[in-house]
């Protein structure tokens, strides 16, 4: 999977300064190409870093990202136990390559999520053998224990935490009843989120020993500092961007179409709130909902319970052009989440000129500003009222859509993200050089 990569560029000087061109290893334990955040981040950041003159090699587990020309891709294959077509699969005996594969399967069988840990072991092994090829390593949201070994290899490290998964765990567990069979579900979810303890420990150690942590919003920084016990001065905010070549207005829209993105259908994404709101509207208005994502069993049952089978469509596995066209075809977009550390879909909706309705949760008010209609997280009645008002007012829809376009042009550009991220790299490189004197 590895492609040929460029000759090493200039290294640190004896005084710890660095040239403008850096050799960057960008790590991502999974990188779904068009939906879910990590693959989108890796693709656009790597492209813009390369455009600045840096050499970028992306190391990723499955699913692999789709990269633009410039950066290189090296696969760090896992057993791919959670592939869309066969999730929680049992590997064949001939698929096992070493003890890390055995660990990965054993953790899955025990109800855990092994990928952040096992990817970190595999990636650290690769980087140890190629330590002279890179000036900086950037770990995207992995926070596996083996990342702590990179300093021993002389590799400075910067880590992105888009938001702490401890928030997902808290909201997910709060959505479960605590009696009977549900207590077994609660235990199962706790096991699944066991990797969060590792990420908190690694984040604290990295904040003390390496370069700054990067996050995407003030809301996420506050959550990281609170849940992972990281000093605020060790967390740098670099907002995400949007590719306006792909996400832009496209003319006519489908009357009555509402679009929402729920890449991981969990309580966090607020899909049930949206379904209940839509159920209140379809009895009186011709409206249809398209959810980008694969529905969980609970969601499918709720659709049937609310008699929405002929009004709700779930769409997943879309190619990028189809995904962008769908966002631009909507009359209204909704981000109904109970929490967001940033929300790339919110920015993609705004870039598409689609009037956006977003909950007042997490970083969403920070991201959308005055460019979206808002509602209280989890309040289906209030969401239904906002959707009703927008549906009935073409003028308001046009106004909200224009505000979104204006905000994207002013605030969310990938070249700026790359420049700010490269500044964080230099801080880490200089800090490590100073510490080694």
C-alpha cells in the first residue's frame, strides 16, 4: 500500500530552528473518505500542507482515505474488524500476522474497541524503522499508548483531539435505562468505551512531554481540559475548513426535502429528536427527510413506530460528488446533535447555501454564529416549530442560507488550517530541541 516517497528535506539546525519545508507523518487510525470527519480532515489538511511546500505522508488504517495529489499514502493495515459490509467479523486463521492481530481480535471479543491502541502499536513500529524520514509526527485522534514511545525515537509529536470521546460515552450511557436487560447494555457500552481511559492518560502525558494538543473549538478545549485534566495553555485551537470547490450552491432544491448527516448513529447525533420532529410535521406538510448514514436498529424501530417509513430515507456509502449534490439539493439542513466538538457537516451545509437548523449543543453555536436557526438539544417540539417556520417562509430560508455562505467565506478555509497546524508543528519541534539540550 505504501507508495514511493520523496527524499528527506532539511532537518533541524544545531540551534533547534527548522526550515520552512517539513517532513510530516500524519497518522489516522481510520479515515472514512467522505463522512465521519477523520478521513475528511486527513484529506484536506494533507493537501494544503503539501501545497505549502511540506512533504506529507499519511499513515492510516482501514478504511483508507482518498487523498488529493501531493501527499502520499502508506497503509497500516488492521484486521478491519468493523468494515461496513461485515462489522464485528471473525478473521480467518490465515489473516493473523502477529501478536497485535491476536490482541485486536481478543479485545473485540471482549466487547472493547481496539483500533486506537493497536493502530498506535503498528504505527510506532513503522515510524521507529523510519525515524530519520520525518521532522514531525501528527497523530489524529488516536491517542494510543504506543504514541508515548515516539519521543524515545527522537520524533516530535503533535496530537489532534477533535473532541474527547468521554463526551460521547457520557451521553450514550445517559440514554440507556438502568434496569433489567438494559443493565447488560450499559455494561457492554462501558466496555466499548474502555479506550477512553487510555486516551485520557495519553493526552495528559503528551501535554506535559511533547508539543501542543490541537483541537477545533473553544467548546472542545474546555471539554478536553475538564475530562482529560489537561492544562488549557497546552491546547491550541485550530478550526476546521471546508472545500468550497465541492460544497457550494447548485441551483434548484427539492421542495420539502430535509437533509441531516449522522455518520455514527448514536444518541449523540440526536437522530431520534429529528425523527420525532419530522413526525409532527408530515401530517400537515409535504416534507421528506434524508439522513446520510446507516441507521442503528433502535432508529429503524423508531421510524416504524412513528409511521415514517415512506417519509424517511437513509443513504450511506455516497461518493463525494453525490454527497455534496445531496446537501445542496435540500430545502433545509439540520444538525440535531446533543453534542458536537465542531461539526464538519454544519460547515458543509452552510457552504452549500442550505439554510441550517442546529441545536445549541457543544461547539455548534460557536461554529454557526448567527448563520443558523437554533433550538434546544433534544427538544423535538421546538425543532418542529423551527422547521415549520423555515418551510413556510422562502424569504427566511434565503436569508439564512446567505448568512451561512458569508460565514464560510469569512472563517472556514483549509489553507488557513494548514498554516496554523504547521505553526504547531514548529512549536513542537523547537520545544523538543530545547528540552534535549
